[in-house]
C-alpha cells in the first residue's frame, strides 16, 4: 500500500496523506480505494478550490464553476445562503439531472463536532442488504427526482413549479464503473416512485 488508511464503520476509509504532495502512485491507490470503499476522507487538509478540483479529476470530469455545481454552504445568515441554521435534508446532489454525479467532493473549512457533521450512506450496501424478493419487486421501478427550494431543509414534491428541473431515473441503478447495483433515492429530491399510486 502506497498510502496509509484507516477503515471507517460502516463504510469508507480515512487516508493519511498530504493531498498537495501526492504522487501518481498515490493517485492510483486512491482511485482503487474509492471504487472499493465508496467514501474517502482526508483530515487536516487546506486546499484551494483549484487544488480540490484537480483532486477530483482522479474520479471523473469535474464541474468547474458555481453555475456547474461548485458551491458554499454556511450556517451564517448571508444573502446568498438559503439554509441558515437548518439541517440540510438528506440528498444526492443534482439527482434531478439527466446524468447524476460520479462523485461529490466536500471541503470542510470550519467543523464543530455535533454541529456541522455530514452524514453519508452507501447506496450499494443498502441495495445488497435488501431481501431478494424486494430486490426483484423494485428492480423495474422508476423514481421522479425533482429540484425544489428555496429551502434546502424541505422535502421536494412533484407539485413544485414545473419549470424547475426534474428527471426520472431507475430506482435501482447500475454504477457505470463498478457495475454494482445501488438504490437511487433520497429524502430531499425523490418525489415519488412512478409505478406506485400516490397517497
């Protein structure tokens, strides 16, 4: 192993490395770790936006601007921030777009335990844990993913402004690189399962 890792529970690995002095061998190792563990964490980093974007090139084609998806979240009450001190509803960034992201990168600038934590799930492990009968039942379902707002703490529904972005994706998706099956649904942006009656 080129770099030192610490496995997280229930999934993911922490990597002990200075990201600004990484080598090509480190890059190969991180790509492999991401494919197998689905979540990488790096403590004690101080990256510029350009350095963060360069790092993300290891995992796919990065988005390069605020319009493309680079953003800033704070709990301070500023005009550009729509979240304030509310909890961000559980979501998968831009799940309502025709092509979901290959990976998401977060750089925490100021962290307080219990106050600014980020939660993650492993969508492949979630699918793997389902009973076989349920896997068969949901395999053909389609989900409507919608963008809502302006409050990111809310759950979005399909009754929002029809001009806002929305897209129908399979409930069970196949990862384009690993061929693993994964559950594609989240509290914030999955409005409904298309094949089921609304209640």
